[in-house]
């Protein structure tokens, strides 16, 4: 799986959620997904290693989602394609890259700013580095988007909540 597909899956999942919208408060290179004016997901492309222009095309497509601190830590430990939140509070946000863009060096790196490199697996096959197949990864991405949205809605005043966060998604 590549980064474009990661972003397409997460975008589709986000836009199915009540009152979700895409904004661009940080410029056109950042897709910021909000509910009631609060961010719950970001899309961006990390610049290639050594790129002089951070806005140059290319780079690694990422998503950044909000998570409970304990969940964020557990996700980073369990999945080599989950990193601390890029340009956000690393306790509450995680960055996700497509499994095909993670190398063995990245998966072993404790460096918060490690940048993934391309290492593709055949379509649908478990990734050689991460061991996750596409279906499981897609399910995880949808779950992360939903949880991020729900966490943000939980923090909203009741009058601004588009859904009851304690009941939403429990059907």
C-alpha cells in the first residue's frame, strides 16, 4: 500500500462522519479535518530527505490523528508505521505512514523525527517489514480516524457535539 491510498482511505472514512469537514488553515499542502472547528486528522507529505524546498512535490504521504496518551504509546510500540505526531503534541497525536513506506531501520528507530523510506510489498501481501496485510491496515486506519473523531467530539460542549460520543458507533 502506498501513501496516496492511505490518505484516500482515511479521507473517505473521515468524510462519512457527521459534521466532518476539510479545511486548509496551514496552506494548501495540509488537509485539516475538523468537527465543530476542532482538528481530528491532518494529511500532509513529508519532504524527501535532503530536500531544500519543504513544499516540493514528492515525499512521504502521512496522516496524523489524535489518540488517548496510553493508546498513542501502545500504537507506536505495536506498529512500525506509527510515529509520534508530526508537528503536534506527541503525547496526544500519532503519525501514520503506509506500511510499504517503512524500512527496517525506521521500525527500529527510537528517533521521533525518523523519516520513512520506500520498501514496497506486492499488492495485498503482508508487508515484509511491518507484517500487516492491506485489509488489516485499512481496518486499523478507519478505526484510528473514528477514534480520533470521537475523542475530539468527547471534548466538545454538549451543544456542539454532532453525535452522542458515548453511543456513536456502538451499533
